[in-house]
C-alpha cells in the first residue's frame, strides 16, 4: 500500500490513535496534516514525527462547524487538495445517566459526531475533486451498548450509521468507512480507565479479559487497518464498520 503523493488530514492526531495513523501514512509516503487543539500539542507531534518535510501543522477544534471548516481549509490549502480524511478526534466521558448533564452530552456529541460530520462536509469538494475517501474512527461502543457511557455510545453509533449514509450519498466518487476499535493502549484508556482505578493492574487485566482475544490493541494496529481502508486496495469497500476489537462484539 503506497500513499506516495497522497494528501491526508488526520483530525485529533497530536497523540494516540490519530498520531499512529499520521505516522503510518507518513511512513508510506503521504503528505500528512497533523491536527490538535493547541500549538504546543501539534508542535510536539511534529517533533515526534521527526520534523518531517511532508508534515503540515493544523491547529483547530472540531467541536463546532466553524472550527471544522477552518481546520479543513487550512489543510486543503497547505496540501493543495485532499485525498484522504481521517476523523480521529474524540473524547470519552464515563458517566451514569444521572450525572450526564446537558453540557457533557453536548460536548461529547459535538466533538465525536457533529465534528465528524462537519469535517466530512468541509472536505467534500476537495475529496470529490481527487476521488478520495474518508475513514472515521468510531468504536465497538458504537456497535453495542456499554455501561456508564450513554453519550459516548450514542455518538459512536451515530458515526457508524452516518458513515453508511454518507457512503451512499457520495458514491461512486468518494468512499466512506468506519473502524471500530475495542480498547486501545492510549492516554484515553490509561488516564480514564486504568490510572483512575483503585487497582490499576487488576483493571488493566479486566479490560483485556473483556475481549475474547484477551488483549488491548496497540495504536499501530488500528493505523494499519485505516491504511488498508484508505488505500486503493480497498477500492470496492464503502459503508462498512470494521471491528478491531479482539472479538468483543462477536457475540
Ligand atoms: N483508546 C481506545 O480504547 C479507543 C477505542 C475505541 C475508539 N477510540 C476512538 O479513537 C479516537 C482516538 O482516541 P485515542 O484513544 O487516541 O484518544 P486520546 O485521548 O489519546 O487522543 C484523542 C485525540 O483527539 C484530540 N481531540 C480531542 N478533542 C478534540 C477537538 N475538539 N478538536 C480537535 N482534536 C481533539 C486530542 O487532542 C487527541 O489528539 C477517538 O475518537 C476515540 O473515541 C478509542
């Protein structure tokens, strides 16, 4: 899978899964726009990518339509067009129904669902021109319910079905796919699940045991699947939600 001369924007790529995707596609020859909300986090990612000449820095927040339009415009202008949009920016808040305030609901849905839609919308003319494609990072929590994550589950299920709808609307010129990771070893999981626990080691083991394959994935594993879906090898694939969850949603 070569991405030579491909122009890529990965939202939320200052760390975690988004960073791994940026790294994977950069290693395969792409020009990559790396996005985060602050100059400091984007600069840190740029340094971690070896200050590569094919990396473009894009500071912007996907939490509003205007923010999406601005950051996509920055990327399209700097890259001279766009072949691949990967929507990886996301937040997770684990709350009981009673503790899920309107503010928390809006924050989760604005970043995880509205942000994906408006980045897709903003990138549309550039992707139509290039015959490009979109990969959205959803979650196994979009394929099945999870305890204590009502807003997150709603946002990720929305991403999956919105992706199918966009796949229909944008075919045959632009493909749209989702990937649905189970637990992945990033800040999101370490900070919000493992380090918060009374017994972090036991919690980490419990997260592993949740999947039939009894593992937490590395970000690079998700990045390789994204690379496949974004590549020409996947030219007959659109509208899918690919679970990379160690069998968690198998039944
Ligand atoms: N880690 C997991 O186990 C897991 C599992 C399934 C799905 N996911 C999804 O994968 C994606 C990446 O998660 P991660 O684990 O790398 O998380 P992370 O917290 O390590 O990184 C999230 C990234 O999104 C960025 N981001 C957050 N809000 C943003 C905003 N408003 N605008 C722009 N960027 C923003 C952050 O700056 C960061 O770069 C998310 O959509 C998440 O829901 C993660």
